[in-house]
């Protein structure tokens, strides 16, 4: 292979590479609150039916415009052609790594992940840990585009001071505020209160 042929081959590869980068940067789906740093890492174990495709051991990563990182993985994930942005997951683990170094960890039996904006609905036996907050509930929604988490249904909330039974807990990951409430505006039930000696 002479130098001219090598140069032509190199230029062709360079053009193909630049076309791929250009396409991923400007034409792939991006929410205004997300950067283009999204990727799927998975094993090659894929099964298909006429309407759904399944992937085993899938890991999805994304970043918001503030630099917070969201990682979610599942034992099995299915994609429905009718709802292309929604991924149904089984045996789910997730982490949100905030720019200040704080980490939110979540686990659930199932989840519905939106690959367009990373918003996720965790369903059944959901466990959350964030700073000194611990939440067990049937449902937790991570609204990644708003840096917000909402937990509800059969909810038990714990922190270093108290254990509560409530209908809903809202965590704002941006300003670290927590709001605990009941759907009918009744008082939140205190199950256990700690004092300085405990």
C-alpha cells in the first residue's frame, strides 16, 4: 500500500468518524435539560418478539445540564415499539451522583425508565437512601429533569431524628429541602422519635 492509498484510507475513516460524531451531537434525541452524554452498556443477551425486545444486565448512564450523573441498571429490560422512550426494568438498582458529591441510591423490583429524559418510576419494594434520609415505599418517582424525587404509597420515612408513616415525601436534590405530607391533609404519623441519647 503506497502513501497515497494510506492517506485516502485515513481520510475516509476520518470522514466517517466525524459524520457519526456530528449525528450523535446534533440529531440524536436530547431533552433540553440533558447533555448528549448518554450511553447504554449491556451484555449481548438480547431476545426479540414481534412487539418487544429484551436485554439482560443493562446499564444506562446520563448527565443533566448541572453535571449530576444518573446510573440505572437492571437484570432484565424490555423495550416496546409503541413506547420507544420507555424501558421496563426488573430487579433495578440506581444511583444519582450529585455534583457536590452526595449520592442517592435506589433499589426496586421494577421500574419504568424514560431514555429521552432519564425520569424514572420505581415500583414495588422501593428503597431509597440519601444523606440521612431513608425511605421504603411502593413507589418512588425520580424526576431527573427537575432534580426532584417523590415517594408515595405505603411509605415509611426515617432520618436521624424520627421514623414517620406518611403518604408522600418530596426531596429537592438542588436545595436539599424535604417535604413530608398526607394526601388528606391530616397529620403525619410519628412511629418513633429519637432524642439526643439514642
